[in-house]
């Protein structure tokens, strides 16, 4: 993704001397987590967003063709359980392609609020490298990353 330049992220955690391969996974994870929370793809430039949106019809067409072929192959199976499993799997894969298309269509160009949220997530991931913390009082910041991302979130569901 690279929505936040690595040198900026390193300055954020005051680790300018850290090796790139030490911090890059945390930055990538923070960017993916932000996009996942937003339920939309986030792009660095308007050109990248436009190119992704332009590719959606072809992506959905290919997914539809693959779905039809997979359903036909599954329906040719003699075993009823295998047939039902094959059709269900084909439907699941096709539904994922539709979800991906929705995330692309709802895409946005990164802004400063999203970058700040990514940096907050990145800092948290870098500083807290364990699943559990012992002997420390932890409190969530009232205006954390979700506060910054919430206005741009789509499709929140139930």
C-alpha cells in the first residue's frame, strides 16, 4: 500500500536508525488494519483509485465466468455432498469477489486523518509486540485511531 512513507513512520516512533525490515511489517499491518476498519480500499493518489475502479467490471466478469464454470463442474459430481460443497464454495468465492469490488468502488484517496490513524496504529504495533501485558496499567486513548477513521467508514453493517 505505502500510504505513509517509511521515513515518516520511523520518525513517528523515533526510530530513524531502525532497519527497514524491522518496522515495515508493522507499517503494512497498520495500513491494512485501517483499510479493513474503513471497509474500503485506500489509495495514495486519485490516479491509483481511478485505475482500480476502471478494472472492476473486468474483475467481476472474470469472477462470474469462474463462478459459472465452478458451479457447472460441481453439479456434474455424482456425490450429493460433494456437489453441494462445490456449489457452496463457488458461491463463497464469487461473493468475495463482489465484496472486493464494493471495497474498490467505495475507495478513497488517503487524507491526513487516515495517515494519522495509520501512524497511531503503527506506533501501537511497534511499541506493544506482545499479546498480553503484565504489571502495567493500560488505557485506550479517547481520541485514537478509530476516532480519526470513523467519519470515513462505510458499510458498518448491523
